């Protein structure tokens, strides 16, 4: 059981969920995103020797142990994060996973609005400092 748990611990890595980024020829960076599920079960028993009372007094034998363990792993691709051209997009593999996609779209809209308001504030402050000599 200890060996199985250590093997599972080694498999749980951030690179398993968020994959290594790949750069495309046009300059976009593509990052794969996956969903991972682990399952683990184990059990065991000691066998009991059936003997008469005379034999029990004569010897104390160590009883054999029987047991087993098992584990399962499921890796499912969720989508790809595409970074480039001053934007971030989530391309989902499954259309049923729209909540995460909506979150990324919402965050990109907020970032665009903040950037636009900063540009407007900067141009407004520059307009206030100009002196018209006519």
C-alpha cells in the first residue's frame, strides 16, 4: 500500500494538469489543460488456521496474510489556453464545459475595459495640460 501511494504521489504534478506550453510558428503560445481523476482501493486479511485445542497449545505459527491494492487514473483534455496577439482565449474541447470558457471571456473583457479606460484617462490628462496660443 505504501508503494502504491508513493507512485500516486509522483503522478500528481502540476505539469499533468497544465501541460508544457507550445509555441506555434505564428507566435501564439498554446497551453494544454487537462482534468485528472485518481482512484485507490486496498484491502487485506489474515487467514486463521483451524486446529484442535491440542495443536494450539503446541505451536504458535504466524498466520499468512492475503491482500491487494489497486489504483486507477483518468486523464481527460479540457481545452487549450491560447496566448498571443494581445489576448488570451480558452478553446474548450467539450462544449459542455462553458463555465470555464465564460470566465476567461469575462476576464478578457474586464482587462480590455481597464486598458481602454487607462488610455482615455491618459489622453484626457494630456489634453488638460496643453496651452492654446491663438
